[in-house]
């Protein structure tokens, strides 16, 4: 149980800071959907669909490789020096290429009228890439306070800059048109200021990480670098496939939508992007879990019977995301107010599908430890490529007819197939005793509860009755879990005493 407690602590410290940072960022969603037009929000969605894709190329799996190879104490410094030198050189080269071909890239993602967005994005990716290993170093050294402070400070700076340009400057321009504060302001830039705010955030984040970043020495171990590359190269393929699955569907929607006008296409993209963010709880928890789990899993592999710990981690993970599914799916009439443009509410029907899809993705991340521990990262690449092919085929065939609904179902099928393939393959290569029948039953139960609630709201009671029924369904599932897993909860630190026999 100490292993579970350790992971919980890491998830709280490192993951919670990511949750806080991402949640602050999500708070921009209602603000931006109110401030920007649907097509402008679509432009922003297209840019931010491309950024994660580029981030995979710029960082090429070095974070995971760092955690893998730094476990050998005698080469800790060598690993960081070699990886950082490699990252600096590659970042300079890739940023230069992106700047040279910015117009072609802008055409590719259908923002041809704004190539300057690509220029700013190139520097965002560069700064973020250079920060990646410094953040990984903080995680490995278990320095959560600085990690959390920098992540949250960056988001707060981002929000402040966005608010200044989109809310403060227009008021100043109306009342004091000659104010020096308007020196950098152009009212026609609009969504560009969201990207500029991100650029400011990324630059300041790297500045705050300068001590960790500059702690490397210009020493390069060629033999070690080859080992790291052999391990991380398949992770690039996996990462690129993952980004096709996670974010590229917005770009494909822009390519293949049959909406009658360009503005209508971008409105569809913006609607889907905004509704996608309503899977916030599961998305944030999965990210938080990954932040804590990756270094944890590698360390646990050194101990006795780590497979048992991995199985128990999976159980608690699935229980948590099932509860989160109910909290979001059953209370969509509350969560929808994160989107301040009511016209975009027509896309809310994709949210339950995307919630389930992200549940599958989280389970897949849990399962993926088998190929990382056994150095079979090419398996991860193949699994992700399978998912990417599924995504592309479904989107290509069905976006023209069904629009963003096709994107949602493509995401669902993609992550579901990756989860199943990884489970079957992993059990042959590195068997972990997952209680998969029980966990599958939990997922089926929450889906059935969703449909029960969906049928109930067709009776057209008022919203408070609907919410009360939703709360009752959520509470019923929680009681069911507490009874079935009572012995597991008794073994938990702190809360375990509330489940002791006789209580």
C-alpha cells in the first residue's frame, strides 16, 4: 500500500498543480467564447490543434527516455547533459524550419490569412520544448512546490495578458485613444492576442526554470545518446499518432466539413473545440495521473512484485474516472455555462462520447507501462498508429455527412481500440493481474446510469428535479463502489479508518 500512497502523493503534488494550471486555463473558455466570434474561436482552435502535434516533434520522447535512463545513479548527470544538448540543437533547427515554411504551414491548417500566428507559435513551441526537461528534472527530484508555482504562475500571466488586450485595451481606446498603454494594441488582432499571451507565458516559464535548465554542462555522450534515441524514436511515432487522435480531428474537420461557407466551417470547429473542453475533469485527472505515474512506475519496477501495485493503481484509477464521468455527463446543463456562446450548445451531444473516449485513453496510459518497462517502445508506436489510422479513416468517411459528431465517434473508437490492443498485447508480454471484468462492469454501470438519466429528463421535469435525480444516481454508484471495494478502502491511509469493520 505504500506504493499506492506514494503515487497518490505524487499525483497530488505534481498532478494537482497541472490540474490547477489547466483549470485556470479552462476558465478562459467562457470568457473567450463570449469575446470571440465563432469563426475566430475556430481559428484559435485550429492553431491549438497544431501546437501539441509540433510539441511531439520538438521533444521527441525525451521526457520518458529521461525517466527511463536516469534510474542508473552513476549516469544521472550524463543523461541530463546529453539530453539537454540534444534538445537545444534540435529546437534551434526545427524552429528555423518552421519559420521558413510558416506560410505553407498556415495554408495547411487553413489559417492562410494569418501566417503571423505560425511565427508566434514557433517560439511558443521552442520555449516549451526547452522547458520540458527542466520540468522533468523537478519531477524526478521531487520538488513539487517550485514545479507547481511555475506552472500556475505561467497560466496566471497568460490570463492577465489575454484580459488586458481583449478587455482593458478596448476600454482605454474608447476613453483615452492616445494612451501609451495602447502602444502594442491593434483592435483587429483579436484572437492573435490569445497566442501572444501564450508566448509571454512560455517565455517567462523558461525564465523561471533557468536554474534547472542551465544546470547542464556542454558534454555530449554519443553512445548514451544513441541508446536514448533508440528508446525514444518509437515514442515520436506514438506521440504523433497520439496527437492525430487527440487534436488533429479539429484540423480534419476544417478540411472535410461540408458546411456551406468558410465561416460556417470555422464555427463548427470552434463549437467542437469548446465542447471538447467539457471533458475537463477526466482530461485533467488523466494528465495529473500521467505526471505522477510515469516516474512512479519506473521506480516501482525496481521492487518486488510491481505488477500487483500496477493492478491496484488501475482499479483506483477506473473508479475515479467513472465517478468523474457521472459528475460531468449527468450535470451537463450546469457545465454548458462554461461556453458563453449559446449557439455553441448545439455541440453538447458530443460530450458524453468524448468523456468515454478519454476514459479509454486514461486506461490506455495505465496499460502502456508494459512496453516502456520492457523497452518495447515500438509496440507503443504500432498501437498508436493503429489508433491514428482508425481516426483518419472514420473522419474522412463521415465528417462530410455528420460533421463534428464523426470526430467524437472517431475519438471514441480510436481510444477504445488502442486500449483493447494494448491490454491483449501487454498481457502476453508483461502480465499484470488487472481485475478487468470488474472494471469493465463499473464502466458499463455508469453508462447505463447516464442513459437512465437521459430518459428521465425526457419527462420534462424542472432542472432542479433533474439535477436531484442526477445527484441520486451519482450517490448510488458511489455507495455501490464503497460496498464492493470496502476491503480496499480499509487499507488506504488516512481514510481507511472510516471503513473499518464494525463501522
